[in-house]
C-alpha cells in the first residue's frame, strides 16, 4: 500500500479537534537574509511539543477495542514517544515506549506524564527499536512505528494541507528528515494541492543516510555520530519512506552541528520560539545558504518540534554568542597590589562591557613575581566593541592578550 492524498484527507477528519492547527509565523529577519518571503510552520507549538501526535493518533484511533486493551508499543528518539503516549491516552489504550538511554530528560518525563510505561534501552534509536520489537513479540502489543507506517505518514501529511491552505503562494517547503515520515506526508499533500511546489529535506550531517540510500536503491545503514538534533538521528530510512522521498522530494541537504545551533538561536532570538535541534534543521539550512531559493520564492520551513532540554538550550545559546563574538576572553598582567583589579574593572565598566567571570592566576601562569594574571570573560556588543575595550585597557598601560574562540 502507498499513501495517497485520500489517506491524508481521511487523516484530517480523524485528527480534527485533537491536534492544533499550528500557526505560520512570518520571519522578517530570515526573509531579509534570503531576499524572499520566509515563513515558519510552528509544529513546535503542537500538543506534545511536536508533529508526532498527528500520525500517532491517526494510527491508534483505527485500532479495535481488543487491540487497545492489549496495548501499543513504540520506539522513539523522544518526540514520537510523547505523540504515541498522548494518542494512546486519548484513545483509552495502554502504551509502552522504548527510548534510548541518551534521550533528553525532558522527553522522558513528558512521556511518563501522559501515562505511558517508559523503558530505556540502547544508545541510539535503532537499538531502542530492536528492544521494542522483543517486547512486542513477548507481550503481543500493537506496534506503532515512528515512520514506517502508512497511517502514521498520512497523519503527518495533514501539515501539508494546513500549509497549502494558509500559505497558498508557497513555492518551497523545507522539512527536516529523520526516518522520512513527516517529509513524505507533507510532500504528497503539497505536490497534490500546489502544483510546482518544491520540497527540500534536511538531515543532520552526523546522521544522514538518505542520499546514500537513494544512490544504493535501498535503505542503508550509516555510522552514527552524536548530534543535538536527536529527533532526526535515524541511521536508516524505511523502504516505504525511501520510495516516497525518491518520488516526491526534490532535494536533500545536510547541516552541521554549528549550523543547527544557529538555527535554534535564530528561532529563540528572532521569532520567540523555543525549537529543538531537529526542529531547527530547516531554518539552519536556509541560514547556511544550503537551500536554493530565488527572490520571487515564498519559503516555508517546518519547525517539527520544540522539546529541547533547558540545559542544552542554554549551552547552545552561549556557544552561538561565543562564535558571534559576544563573549570574549581577556588575559592581563597587573601589579599584585590592592586596587589593580578594581582599576581594570572600572575601565571595562566605562566601556559598557559586562564582566561574566574573573579568575586570578598566579602559579599556573608563572606570572612574574610582583604581578598577578587576571583572566576575565566579558560580554560585549560585537567584535568591534571588544577591540574598543582592549584599546582602552592598553591605553591605561594594561597589557591584554585577547582571545576570541568564535568564527570572527
């Protein structure tokens, strides 16, 4: 069986009143950067924090009462877990979810909050799948696959209908790819409703099996490398989704970890949207210039999820600030006597820079006797501001060694 536009239309009726019709957010800064109109489909605001409820509900709602009583099982990198757990709860079914041991704590806690039994097994999604299949065989559960299922794909395709209705002028849709379920569903719907629309898929460079699989003519495994885009960290697509992507997706690109971080930062800073690594992949590809867009294009990037751990979000934002030259390190030598540190800090304050951290270094630096090394991390407006502070310190006779770990 192959997914058809009728399957997606039927899914729309089933999920009506269950899933949120998520907003299309115009992104002025991204539009200016690309030179065309850019919008974000904020599935990060969906119930459960991602698009996954759409496919999971469409699948579980079709089970018999007997199947619901036996229960469903799924393996997930995180978001599918919450989608299945919530869909099972709404349909009165038991749910067991297998997550990798590396799954973010926020996703584990959220899955449990919907009443599902959570099992942690394996270090990757694929290893979690292997364990879930063993539990399925042992207990007779109904399996709800994250992407290798026609009803799941059709459910995800309802996003394509919403984009077509809310943004009929769209010419290019950019969608993250994990196993290929969301992009397959969106592409089928979009190509049917908007002739000529282009669909580009985005994978994390650390886990990007689709191109290799298409070239091989069958799904192939690739070597897994850690990625902050854990929601799309799938080592092998399904035959079902690979065939659909080959037929309906126009291009495939990859984004690095640094580019994904920039995407997360962009959404938080400019769109007031909290987006996880997988959800930011499309924006990351656009910001990095990896998607071919033209001035008359109207582009829509799908933010597929917003379930990011708070600690990860904080680290991402800090790292981007460092790369952009907003954080700098000054190493100075001053006389080891009262008032030297205060004098240096007064100059920094006059320049309107903000001190984040200060360390006194003596033996470690092998500072000359009578001197003390001071290492300070500063928050500045931009690289030019950092140089202004450095110049002011040196004019006051303070020798400065300036470190800028970023790309500037």
